């Protein structure tokens, strides 16, 4: 290899790196713009629905008492009650509640906007990880473009913006989606080499992969089992037997799951027995959430996610599946398409089969479905470009276009994020209009927070039929116990104490 060849390869790597950075800065800029436009909703001082209220309280209390995750840090009654009235985590394993911890600590106090901002930032990280993992697996401009467009599409999706603003239930689903993308990236890392090299991976590497793959299960129990099931299917396909490496991987996942759930059990055995199997309750009519099996096809996906892109999405998915069936894609392209499509349809079929369902159930694999639906048309266009007399010559743009583009995108990135931070600061500093009953609940709790109310205090509420909502604002902002007059099961002596 002569010096000119080395120089050309170095320049080519440099250009590819510049292009990847362009995509990352563009994605981060779009994210900042969307977050800025959505900020008035994110900063809205309302805890919304019951699940959102309780999950916000658990996330806030983690900043007061790191373990165990609790609805009430200092409960006057240890009784485990139904419908999220007990002192400990309920319904969903509490790993997701730790996401805002660092934001609360950095900000210095607990607010609803910091909690929502923390979950929004997980989507930013998920998009960055997805773009990088897809590109470094495929190493093609087409894959990079598809990953970028898919990540941007995720952020601008109406349901995603509602999730970031807390307007719909699903903070745990944001964390689940993040862990699923991390698992997807890790599995691509595993599959980056041919089978004869994969069987030579060290036990340490396989154990590390297992650690990432198990995160969705820790986040949302059985609803996060798709990555782990896929990993073991691939692992057993590679080794064709149970040996020290497959056993070590299985043992790693089982050990992590065992330690995590045993810790939850020890924190509150009664809560664990009551809540750990809630995921399986969705096979029946759980709390009035029974829906027909086809609701995702006819309502949830078209209404909450895709809107008027639904026909194009459906057509692209159909064409992509037919192309895979006819073996039109090969190598790494085939692997990444099969992986993204299979996880989405596995998720879709599973949540369609159960009786009780909600729009957030499909969010964990939504980005993967977008990537598949976007990548397939790009691949087919590139394949048929010669017959359509379309020419793609990126090399002519390399030296004269991408570097100035990167400089422009960095400047745009800096401006958009500066604008976002200024807007956040101005919004928080400005006076707020508490023009609804729930906002007045928040205002009361804010005053109590400023007056120094904390986990040692007790509030007895008797304001309106919505007392059950009122208490969560106090629990969230102050950590103080909050009870109502109608909770007569609490012993009076303990109330005085």
C-alpha cells in the first residue's frame, strides 16, 4: 500500500466522520426545536392522570430516599393498599423512576418540568445511540440517512410529544424504549462479526452484553423480554449447544433479574406479591382497559403515532416484508432489517393478543418500525436508480459540502440549544397562571415546599371531592405524608404522632 492509498483512506474516514457528526448535530437541533415548542406543555403545573401522578411522586421520592422507591417516604401506615394507595412502588418495577434523579439533584429542588425534561433527554440519547449503532453496523450512507430520518420522525411524532409533556401515561415506556434501543445497539455489536468469530467472544464480553440486554426486563417486567429472548436465540444458534459461554450468559441475566427482584421483594413483600404480576393481568379486562385485538391497526397507530403517514407506512412495511421473503437483501442489511421488523411485529402481535391495551404499549419498538419503513424505500430506490436514470455521487460533495455543512449545523445546534435554555429559564422565572383546580393544588404544594415542608410533616386534606388528586401534589413537591378525612382506617393515635 503506497502513501497515496493511505492518504485517500484517511481522508475517506475523515469525511465519513464529518457526515456522521452532521447527522448527530442535525438530530440534536431538531430535538431542541421540538422541545422548545413543546416547553409550555412540559412546564404545565399539572400531574394529569392518576398513573402520572403516582409515578411522578415515586420519581421525586427517589431523590429524597434512594432506596427503596416509595410513594410515601415516611408513611403513617405501612398497609399495602390497592390502586396505588400503599407506601411502596406499585404496578411497574421502579427502575424507570430513577431517570430524573440527577436532574433533581442538579436543579436543587423537585419540580414537574425537571422530571419531564429528564425523560425527554432519554429520547435524545436513544436517538443518538440508534444513529451511531446503525451506521457503524451497516457503514453505509443509506443506513445513516434512514436512521437519522427515523430518529427525527420519532421526536416529531404527536404521541412522543405528548409523552414528553406528561399528557399521556408512559414515563416508564420512554425508559423502556431507551433500554430497548440500547439492547438493539448491543445486539448489532454482537452480530457485527460472522458466526465463526462470534463463537470466540470472551465470557466477559457476553456477560456485558447480557447486562445491557436484561435492562428492558428490569424496566417493565415481561413487557421488556423481546431483546433477551432474541439474544438467547442468536446465542444458541451460534453455539448450537449449551456450553460455558451460553451458560455464563444465561446465568448473568438470571442473576441480575434475581438480585433485582429479590431486592424489591425484601423492600416490601406484600407490595411485591400484589404488584409483580400486574403485567399478566392485561390478559383480562384490567381496570376497564379491554379493547378489541385490532385497535392498534385501526386506531392507536393511525391516531396517536402515524396520522396521515399511515398509508405510506403500511405500504413500506408490506413491500419490505415481501422483499425480505424474496431474499432481495443480503448481509448486514438483511440482518438489521429482520431484527428491526421482527421486534416491532413481535411487540405488535403480543399487545394485540392481550385483552387490555393502551397506545403506549407499542412505543418501545416504534423507532425500529420507522427505521424499517424508511430504509426499505431508500434501498429499493438505490437498487433501481440506474434503470430510473438517477445518479448518486456523494464523492463530489465530500470535500466541498460536508465540512461547511458541519460548521453550519454546529452553529445552528448552538443557537437552538441556547434558545431552549433561555426559554426554560424565562418560563421558570415568569409568574404562572394557576387557572385550574389541579394547578391550584400544585400552587398550594409549591407554597408548602417554599415554607420548608418535608418528609417529617403530615397534611390532612378536606378541600373538595378531588382530595385524592390533591394529595399527590403535596407528596410530589414536599415528600410530606398527605391523607384525607375519609381515610378512617388510619388509627387516630398514629395521626397525632
